[in-house]
C-alpha cells in the first residue's frame, strides 16, 4: 500500500527522533552527513562536502562531530590506493542506528503518531 503524506511525515519524525535520542540538539547538518555516509560507505570527505554543499574543512568539522566518542557513528578509513586520501564509513553504532532508521521506514504507520 502506498504511503500517504501523513504516514511519510510520521515515519520521518520517528527517524529524526532516533537522532534526538542520541543528542537532543543533534544538528540537522549532521543528520544529512550521517545519512550520506550510510548510503555511500567508504566515501571521500570531499564527497560529503559536495553533498552538504559546503567546503571540505566544514565537512571535516561535521564528520568530527559524528566521530566523537559521545556519538561514535562514523570512523575514518584509509584511502585506497592513496593512503593520504580521507575516507569515512559507519561504526558498529552507526550501523545499528541505520538498522533502527530502516525499521521505522519499513514498519507500518503507528496509530495516533
């Protein structure tokens, strides 16, 4: 059955709440960056910057926030074959968050949500 607009909105609210459970002031730019990395594992920091429409140093600040011990959602990966290339991927905690998000998106809508 196709989702109606209120159903989509309700599911998106649940997804945003997953981030708010981690930190009540989780910045929306971090949400975008996290979702981009989740959809593009082993991506370059420059790719994240382009997706966020920011300069690479700003993307690095955002990614640093996501990789802090408090959040531990992404990790730095070594570039291949250029070891200087900066790449990022999800940590175990980041993958668990993506599973929770996927569950919200695939679950039937809750009544009264």
